[in-house]
C-alpha cells in the first residue's frame, strides 16, 4: 500500500498499476519496431542477392506506410509510373512494376479500413485508413457504371480470346484504374493534398525530362530512334511516342497554371516547368504528341481567356476556308504541299516508303489491319489485349511485325472487343468528360461569385472582408487554372490516342490520378470557399 509519508523528498514513485505498465509498453513499441526493422534491413543488404537486398526493405517500408497512411500510395504513384518500369517482377508471365504493387497495397489498406470501420466511431474521420470520405460523396455514380460497363465488355471479349494471358494483362490494368479512381477520390480530402499531388506530378515529370536530356546530349539510344541526324528521346518508356504522351499530361497542367494562375510565383514556377517539359516533348519528335499538345493549348486559351475567343473563332474559320479552297482547287497545291508532307498525308508508299514517311506508312498499315480485324470479328472482337496475337493474319505489304497495338486506341479496342467494347469505351470517355466538365463548372461558378464580390465598392466592405475576398480570389483563380489544365490533360490523351496508345507503361494509373484530381477539386473548392479560404477542412 502506498504511503506518501514514506517517500523521501525528490524520490520518484513508480506506478505499478496495470494501466501504467501497459502505457509504458506501448511507448516503447515504436522503438522496438524501429530497431527490428533496422536489423532486418541490414540483414537484407548483407545476405540477400541483388536486387532483392534493396527491393525487399523498400517494398516493406512502402507497405507499412501505405497501411498506416493509404494516401502515401497516391503520392508515390506519380513517381512509380515513369520509373517503375526499371524494376519489374515476373509473376507467372505477368510483369509487375512498382506502380502495380502500389495499387495493390493501396487496395489492401482500404480493405483494412473496412474492417476497422466496423468497430470505430463513424461520426468523424479518424487517422489512417479511416481518413477518407464515402464513395457516394466523392464519385459520380454514372462514371462508376461506365467503368464497370467497360470492364464487362472486356470480359465478354475474352470468350473468343486467342491468348488468355494477354487478356488478363489488360483486365488487370483496367482493374487497377478502377481501384485508383474509386479509392483515390475518397482519400483526397483537402486542397493541400490535391496541390501536393500536383507538385509531385511536376517533380516526377521534370526528373523524366532530365533523363531525356541525358539521352539526347549523350546520344543514348538505338539507331532506329534517330531522325534527321538527331536522337528521339524516349525516357524510361522504351518508345518516343508514349514518352511524349507522358510529358503532355503534365505539360498541359503547367501551361494552364502559367497562363491563368493568379500570383507571379505560381506563374513563374509553372512556366519554368512548362519550358523543361516542352523541350523534352519536342526532342521526342512525336507528331502525335505535337498535335495533342497543340489542341490542348488551344483548348486552354479558348476556355481560360474568354476575350480571345473571337480571335480563336476567326482563326478556325480561316483554316476551314483554306481547306475548302484547297479541296475546291482555289488554293494552289504547292502552297500546302510542305505541310501535308510533314503530316505524312501525301505520296505515301506501303511497299517502298522512304525513311521520312516510313513511320506514317507503318502506322496506317496497322490501322488498316485493325479495321480488317474488327470487320472479321465485329461483335466481341478477338479478345482484349490480343491485337498483336492476330496481327500476323491481317498485316499488309511489308509491315509484318506487330507493334503491340494498332497505333490508334479506338481502332485497337474495336478490333479486340468489337462493337460492344467500342461502344462501352466511348460511353466511358463521355462519362469522363461529363464529370470533368461538371467539376470545372462548379469551380468556375465559385470563382465568378468571388470575382463579383471583389468588384464591389471598397466602402461596402470592411478591411477584413476585403482581405478575405482577395485571398479567396487568389485561391479560386489557381483552382480554376488547375481544373482547366486537368481537362486539357485528359483531352491530350484522347487526341494522342487517335494515332497511338497511351494506356501503356502504367499510364492508365496516371490517367486515373488526373481524373480524381479533377473530380475532387470540385468538393475541395466548395469547402475552401465556405470556410474562409483555409487550405484544409
């Protein structure tokens, strides 16, 4: 029994109650786990062979952090998309990258949150896996149905598949897309988190651009990538075209922030990023990438700067007039011939193409083969992911080698999944643009409301209200610029896919990140406008 009178002055009394002892044990758990983790890491580095000596500690660390904070997976995904292809795992013929592993860990952490929620308080969000919104609050229902319909069409196409393994690869890719979209929208809860993810997107793209510069200046690449005596940079993507598509996904966002951002710091940083990425995209010499970024920039200017719309409309009418004049024989052919030659639209040969036209002729040959495959299997196609497997039966002239896809994703999915899959995919694209447009309009409405409030006479507002309005206008101006940039990024993918396939090298996961950023921006902007402009809620 404790007697205070028996305790000497300055002597600490040890509490031996069960609650106190349990608290002391808990206070040392982190230290013990840290020590054991350090010992395990040293063991892996010294004992295990390459690359497992670094791979296991790295993935174990990521697994622990993702389990504790699922949002970590979203922050790491922009880095894993371009760089994950450098480290792949072969699992039963399926090459898994770090991007695939991250999505798997992300989904596992979400499932753990479902178990925890059954015994946790549901009145407010809790740290860890429970720090999320509900799916109903964060994701449009029609977009979920469109995604599920697309996956169902892909599964139906497997009835007549030529290679089950090739089909499974594509199904897994789009299941990952579904997981990132459904779960990612729940874990992006604040404006700070959204802009943190955008910053990581920029840094990852800059690192990839620097790698492209090294390839260009050190001439690190195969002879097949040399065009006009200069190397086409390709980064870690293995081909210049997907590298250009990857650059454009972030370049459009940086361009929108540069042109439409509110403060000079945002514009200068975004401009520097746009310059670095734009040069890297140019060095890829990808015609599809150049067309996509041109259309995306025109979209940004048209939507973001209303006073320039009459000028843009005049330019569009002028271009249509030149085309009509050329078709009508009014405009001399010699004036447009150089442009048509650059685009590869004239004097093509499928039997003996010259070096300048070879890539265009090869692309058109794959389009024709894809259309022929679709006409031969119009309902459910030859099976998702099976275009390269059946291409040898449909190739034309000298182009006997399958390039992995039809160099036009719309033709490619029509050949692989038939009219059922093509219809589902077009519905999916429509749902994406409807969701994106809805988010942009919501952000734009908030922006215009604050802009109107800012235009009120100063005498009608107190100094505090004026400062708050100016701050909100800055926040919402940048949010509006980000929304336009994200819409333009999605548009660049849709345009580039007309001459290529950007759903490769885990870029479907990057596409999913752009989509959830745009969707969640609506809810976050609404909260920023109603809570005094604070970054979080």
